[in-house]
């Protein structure tokens, strides 16, 4: 009898030992799938020679290290000025870039040097909720499919720890690329909801332009770029003064002069530095190739990939481009048909870096609005559709054109589930955003742009008050606001006329 009891005890212990999940996590009844946060490109610190004396962070790099390396260029500057020898200076600059970033380059198969590593986060707690998500950090350089495989393991761990049979993704920027690769490779079985925030699902034009070595500086774009960096333009007197200075420099022609100098350097040095340092390093990374839009993909491959020495890399980038980016609409629609709730957030009306030909593409500053929204028709930044523009896709009278006559969402992969936030800078969230995301994660059913009157399809970001309001037509702004949004001569004249009229009313009154 005693022996039988001990046999039973041993059996029970063994059974528990082989299936720890069975006791660790009875199924959870909170009704809220645990959320895995798929962060953007900077989610993991990449470290060279970790654990040694020479340990150096290469991504999220130490500023002191960066400055000390670039300061070594200082002695070459007087020589450059004296001899005008750009090649010699270029060589020094390239050497420095390679010292600092060279070890980030992957090999011809798109595989990292063993010297460069990062720490994969381990999840140990089963605690979960809307305010407690699981942070998924990854190496942005490798193929999104390889990252998706790591994510699959993370999904299994989270399910086991929390006792849920599904998880939700909150994807920010590049996190959306990883989510898309995940859907393509592993389907929807484990997925409850996905919120995509400013994600380059169809790429971003900047990547293709850099990979095909197209650089140009546009003055108007540079001015807008400078001005949008100024906080709360309308209420801040210092910002208003800076704004006036930026505009003043423009009128006095100083910007033109500065730009000529910048163009001169780009001409003299740009091509060499791109060819010998930037392009070889960054085009070795399949993760960054996922950002190249279809518009430039073939051209960029032709320019940057050696089909013999980089065959492995080529196959990885083709795999993502043709099977995920090119099929984004199909993947998203299939996921929705499988019952996954999908939400897409795209920002607009922010000037992107003025260094590239696509400076007129409207964006959140980083990702083109047409790509983050998976297919909207978007007018050039600060412009509206021509008179008589008709919606790209007719949905029996349902209107998908923005009140500011700037975006047509009817051609989106999921027109009913795509929101546009005017003036939202790439991945800059405030409590108003978080409230919107919370609503999306909390809802048992798929919400649409018609579900909640507080959140129509087109929202104006109100950073000062942590909220949104509905986008209003341009005519509804005051002349002062119109001039601030679009500082054209016509709007200036309108503003002056308005001020004079009001001034005379004051005098008469
Ligand atoms: Zn739960």
C-alpha cells in the first residue's frame, strides 16, 4: 500500500514536471487578451563584443563615443579648406562611419556578425492588462520573418503565462512590418486584435530614395520641417519669433545661400560617402529592405545588391517584398475575415525630411500616409484635391474623403478600419491616443470609423489638450490659422485685410 502511494506521488510529480503550464496558468477569465507591444526600429540595443572590456553599444549608440570618433575628423578640416581635397576628407569620413557603424553590416546571407548581439527579453510574469503589455524587442537588421519566428515563441510564452489562447499586438512603426510577417508565416490562430500605429506596411519612400542614392534639399520643405519642430506655434511667443526668423531668412535669401553650400557638399561628398559607407552597411540589412516601397524595390536591388555575393540576402528581401508587402491588402483582409480585429492609424500633414525627392509626399514625418494607411489616395502635403475629384472607389454613397479635401480613404485595404490623424508626428502618442487604443483593445467586436462619434475617420491632433477633434475644412480656420498652416502670399494678404478690417472695427467701436 505504502509503495502504491509513493508510486502515485511520484507519478503526479512527474506529470507536473513535464507540463508546468498546466499548473502555472489556469485559463484566465479577464476577457482581455494579453497585449504584446511590437515596438519600432530602436527596440533593442545592439552591442558589439558584449561582456568584454571593449563592449560598445552600436545601436542607441553612446553619444560620447560617437562624438569622440567624429572629433577625430577635426584635423582634416583645415586641410580640406586649404586644398579643397574632398576625396581625402571623404576617405577620412568614410573610415569614421565604418568604424562606428561598420560592424552593424550583415553578411551576404543577411546574417549578423557574432560579435554583435542583443538581449532577448524573457517574460516571467503572467500579469497582463491594458496598461501592462509585453514588450517585444528585436534586432531590426535581420529578416522580418526571422524576427516573426522569435515573436511566435514569445506568443506561446505569453499564452502559457497568462492562460489565454490568443494575444493581441500593438504595433508601432517597424513593429507593423513584424506583425505582417507574422500573419504571413503563422496565420491568425493565436491573434485576437492588432492595432497598427504609423507602420510602414507598404514601406516609406525615403528608404527607396536613399538606397537608390537620391538626395536633394528642397528649401520649402526645409522651412516647413524647421517650423513644425517648433512647439505649439499658436500660443508660444518664442515659437512665433523663431517662426518669423525662419520666414525672414527665406525672404532675405539666406536659406538659398545656405542650401547652395549644402548642395555643394552633397555634390562633392555625398555620392562617395553613400557608395563607400552608408549604402554597403545599410543595404546589407533585410529588415531595412522591408521599408523599400514597391516603387523603388527593383531599382534599389539593381543598384545595391550583388547577386553573386549576396544571393542569400536577395532571397530574404524578395521573400518579404513579394509575399508580405505586395500582399498586404490580402493578408489584412484575410485576417479580418478570420475574426481578427484590425485597426490602422496613419498620421498626416507633417513635413518629412527635406533631403529626398519625395518631400511632397504627405506623411507623419517618417512614413508616407498612403503607405501607413495601406492604399489611401493622398494629395501632396498642404494641398487639396482638384475641384471635381471623385472618390476612387464607390461604396454606394458612403464618403471616405477627408473634410479638408486631402485624403481619399476609399482605396485603403480596410477603409472602415483606418483612421487618419492630422498633425500626428511619427509615433508621438499622448493620452488621447492611448484612450483610442484602449477602446480598440477593449471592444469585443471590430469597431469602424462610424462606430463612435468621438472618433470619426479624420481626426485633428490636439497635443495641447491631449485629445482630438474632427478635421475641419480649411475655410473654417481663421485667417491667422490659415496663414500659419499655409504661409502663401494670398493668405498673407487675406490676413492683413482681416486684421485691418478688425482694427477699423475697434477704432470705430
Ligand atoms: Zn486575462
